C-alpha cells in the first residue's frame, strides 16, 4: 500500500493520469476506502471503474454502497452494461430486497441486455434467493440459451424453498450436470430432512463419470449419514475427503466430527475434535458437547463447556440445548436450572422454544411435573406440540393422569391427525385402571378415522441404505431376507429349547 501511495504522489507531481491502474491495484489489496477516494476525484468515471468498485463492494458485503454507486452512475449519465447488472443482481440477492431487485430488472430490460446468458443467470439466481420462485422460473423458461449455472441456480432456488419434487424434475431435464448440480440436490434433500434421498443421490453421483465430490458435497452428505446412522458410508466418505485434501476444510472436519458423534463412535469423535485443534469453531464445540450428552457422558460434556468458556468462546442456542440434554441424561436438575438462567443473565441472549422444551424434558424426567407445567404456562411464546408432547411423555412415565389430560388436550388441538398422542394417553388411562377413558379415546380415534402409521427402519448393508416398513414385502430381495430370518428364528428356538432342557435336568 505504501508503494501505491508513492506512485500516486509521483503521478500527481508529474501530471500523469495513472488513476485507473491505481484503483484496480487498491481493490486487489484490498483497500476500498482509498480506492473510493481516488474514484471520487475522477470527473467522469468509466463504466469499467464503476463495475470494478461495485464488484468489490459486493464481495466485501457492503451492498448498500453498490446501490448508491449505481444511482450515482445513472445520475452522471454513465450507461451500465451487462456486467453492471450481473454484479447488482448478486447484490440484491444478498440484500434480501425484492424492491431493488425488481427495479433493477426493469432497468435491465430497458437497457437491452436481455440476451446475455451471464446476466440472465444472475437474474434467475437473484429471484430464486429472494424466494420469488415464480419470477425465477418465468425468466428461466423465457431464456433461449441456458448453461449449467443457469440450471443450477433455479434448482438451488427450488431446494432452498423445500420444493424437492420440482428440483428433481429440473435435475432430470438437465442436458448435462456438474458437481454443483449434484451437490444442490444432495444439500437440498439433507437440509429438508430427506436423508435417505440425500445419501441415495450421493451414491448415484459416485457412479457418474467425470464428477468428483468437493468440500460442499462432503459437508452436505455427511449429515445425512449422521442422521441415518450410515457409519460404513460415512467412513468411506471421510477416507475420500482425507485422500483429496478436503479434510482441511473446517466444514468438512466438523461434519466428520458430527457423523461419528451421531453414529455412536464418540471416542473417534474425540480424536477428530482433537485433530481440528486450534481451528475449532463454535460448531466444533457444540457437536462434541452434544455427542457427549447424547451418549450419557454428562460430566464430560459440562467439563468441555467450561473449557470452551476458558478459551473465550461464547455459547449460542445450540450449546444450551446440548448442555440441557447432558443435565437431562444425568438427572442434574439444579445444574440445568443454573445453565438455563445463565444464558439470559450472563450471556444476554433470548431463550428459544427448544430451550423451554429441553427444560420441560429435564424437569419431567426427574418427576418435577408441576414445575414443568408451570414453566410451560409462563413461557413467553406459545408452546408447540413438541413441548406438550414432552410433558405428556413425562406424565406417562410417572403416571400423572391429571397433567396428562391437559397436555393431551393441547396436542389434540395442535395435531389432531397424530395417533401417537391418543395411544400414549390411552396407555396412561390403562395403567391407572381408568378403562372408561381408554374406551372414550378408542371411540374418538375411530370416529376421526385416526390410524397409527406403520413403523419403519433404515438398515445399512454393503454401503447401501435399505428401508423396511412393517408388513411391507416390496423389497427386491424379500424372499432371501425372510428365508434368513426364518433360519435365525429356528436357531433361536432350538437354542431356547436346549436351554430349557438343561434347566429341567439340573432341577431334576
């Protein structure tokens, strides 16, 4: 920067106009404030310089500066080109400003650049990121020429909004795909909780020639492995990431850490946590705390939290969920209350619905049902079905009919279609010997045509995930499966009979 200032001083002394080069070099450093000062002394800046500055401001998150520069550009009579609009569409998407986006779209049409594929792709992407899918799809359908980034933009818009069927339809229509196309689908399924489909999409991607997963792909598919318990596939993906230098990416490393923690390999998760070392961010700490909590290693979770605070990390809402979960598994009501209260008093962040849910769970499991109910009554937000469901589950465990009825009534109103709530309350009545209550609930379920959904499970075998539904025989290898199950059942029966015989002989 000092060298640039010396060159600037030299040009001023010698009357040399070197401003354009100085501005470009300043933006490369980057020193946006100095570049802007140089820019402001130019009587009539060119569209090239406007574009360079708009692009730089956009890259550094100073989006309103981009809009301000465009306004200045229009007032000074400097006509924008297709690159100007490309940068500004990106800016409006980041600003989350439909008003600015629609205004720029109008200017874009009037300027006559509607046939530039790069600018049009940026326009489609802008509308998609603003959640204006109808506008995005209209521009996409109007485009005469579409390249892969155009397809990727509209697909990402659909996945971001949760319209996975529409995204899959577009994905199938693509003339050709790249790693971004596959990753958009994998990420979309994963973020929308369709983990089996996310993993299936990844496994199909592996078969595609010339497409290699990148950091984003890996960070998107590993949460699916974590939620499905697909440890074998997860380990293979980790090995791929390490071989290709992707593990250095913190998002990938954190995803590996979470995968092991969720799949029951908590000691391996510890090793990954230690390996990340000084690069750890709050996500790393949260994943480890949550993993320890879920596996009942409550004291270790709380000790890790103290260590985290010692390193100057400030907890967030996810941290508190992990800590309350640890207290719940360890039956530590007093510690849970302290942590719950400290988040507001010490760290000054607003407690969310899930935190109240965790606290209700902690109190409920420890038998403090009245306190749990009082907490629900005094929540600053309306309790949802998860909170009431947690209380109902605690009432079932401790046999509290009175509070169970209150919780169930709220659940019947919030989710009248859910048979599980009726079944739990019916079981509570049955345990208390209140058979008239059981009969009443059965009548309600029959009258409302409420039926219990079939249970299902996922099983990982040979790097593939298989879904099994109760009573379903649609699996392509169902005959082999049942033959093997029959063999296992027969061996178990023989073993049991042999054990019974031995017991009789010993008794005799």
